[in-house]
C-alpha cells in the first residue's frame, strides 16, 4: 500500500476515530481533525499522539471546525505546508438529533444541516483546488443506511441531513470524475455501541411540544424506538468494521474503487434501495451520452 496523506473530519470519536487509527496503522499519514484541541478534545488529541508514538504510526490530531471556513482554511494550509498534498478526504463529521420532528425549532434543523451538509461543502472548497491541481484524489463520504433503507421515527433532522449529504456526494462524483478525482460513498447501518451518536444526540428545544407528544398517543415513544433499534442490532456488531472497509477502499488501485459500499449488520435494506437508485442514475447518464462521468479520468 502506497503511503497517502489523508484528512478525516470529525475524528475525535466514533467512526472518525476508528478510521483515523486504522488508516494510520495501515501506513498512511492521517490528519485526524476535530474541534477545540486545546479544550474539550485535548485528551483525545493527547491519546492520538501517544498512539502515534507507541505504535510507530503517523497520526496527527489537527484543529478543524467544519462550521468555520477560517478554521478549515488554516487546517488545510497547515497540511499542505507539512505534507504538500491531500490524497484522500474523508467526510465523517456529523451530529445526531433525537425527538419528535415538530418539537425541533427551525434553527435546530439549520444547525443539523450546517454540520452534516454545509460542513462538507466548506471542506470541499478548501481541499478540492489542491486535488484538482494534482489531477488525482479520493473523496470518501460517510453516508447512512437511512437514506435508502429503514428509517425509525424520531430521527428526522439527522436522516434528512444525511439524505441531503448523500445526494450532494452523488453529484460531486459526476462533477469531479473528469478531474481524475474518485468517489466512494460509505453506507454504515445502525450501531448502538461503539459511537457517541445516541449518547451525544441533540434534543428538541420546544419542550412544550415534546410534552404534548408525551401526553398523547406517543407517550414513551422515544424509549420504544431506542429499544426497537437496539433489538435489531446484533450483539457482535462493531463499528470498527466500517473503518476496516475504508482501509480496503483506500488501498485499492485508482479506478477500481466501488462507488458505494455497505456495512450494515442490521440489514435494513439500504443495499437494495441504493442499488436501484444508483442504477437509475447511471442509466440516465448513459442515455444522454455522459457515461464517462461514471468513472474517474486518468490525467496523471
């Protein structure tokens, strides 16, 4: 495996942390980005430095807030100054909200989209000029099986944002292929352990609306959903499997990487749904004579 320079967003915990460590152990230089390295994530950054020293790997924690364009620009400039390129960008940063959709303020939905969708746009605008200049690169997007599979209630803001991000990833893939930039969309299923998604999920700000739901036919429904969710996740389901799949994709030769991969122990049907969607979209490109957009061009 040739050593690559990799930037991962939201790498302080969960899929991002696992992926950063796995890619570093595979021999790459990994910039594990996160917010507030001097404060709330100081311990995570220190642990990564210790891992790097102990295991002899190149894992570097770096300050980056996907909601701040200046923060992103500084981080990307630092990476370019130190390493001279970015071969792989992993869009992983995300945040979950849990509760009845009606009880979330519009501003809360906006924050959800800002982190999970607009954050990818900010990072792309900073990184892609360097990839286009190099005439090569790989974008890895961490999507969600909810975008084409089972969708349990009370997760509307998160699922809506993830669906928007997935659609953005598909269109970006077509607009970057002629630049020699490859795309793989990673579709994890539900995991109730090993990530902080549920533990750190946001709650509705309109508590009066929540109370109305709790006083009506949806009394206790949040707990009902969580129990139902947990019941379908196998006991041996480990999110580290997602990181392992990403390592395999990064290690594949240019032009041979799959457009979409699934890692879903719950088997909620997203693999079927996305197969149909992606086939329909590809057939349309064939019909209008744009088939070349389905594979990255070799420009180097």
